[in-house]
C-alpha cells in the first residue's frame, strides 16, 4: 500500500489591484454641462410658435451640440499625465 503524504496547500499570494475608475470628476462635470445644454435645447424647442427662431434654429443646434459633441467628449476625455523626466 502506498503512503499518503499530507502536503500543505501552497499559499496563494494575492495581489490586490487598485481599482481604477475610468471616469473622473471632470468627466462627470462635462456630463452635467452636456445635460444642461440638452435641457436648454428642449426648453427652447417648446418656447414660442412652431416657426420661431427658438424652435427652428436654436433648439436643434443646442440638441445636436449636446448629444453629438459634449456627451461623447465627456465619455472620451482623459486628462494627460505630466511626467517630469
């Protein structure tokens, strides 16, 4: 009969990685600016008659700028690290 050798299990070294969030406070502030611009666009869309400057010109410009420029920029923005060499 073979002898059973009791081996202690190897201790696993766990290295805890620091959790890094992809978005910073600056990103959330840019999101806030984007949401504010979008809200202004919808408010200007509801003002005045349907053929006014506010609803025909200003509102679409604000909405497109908010949805297509500010919000994607808020997602993609990353501050550059300045390393002194």
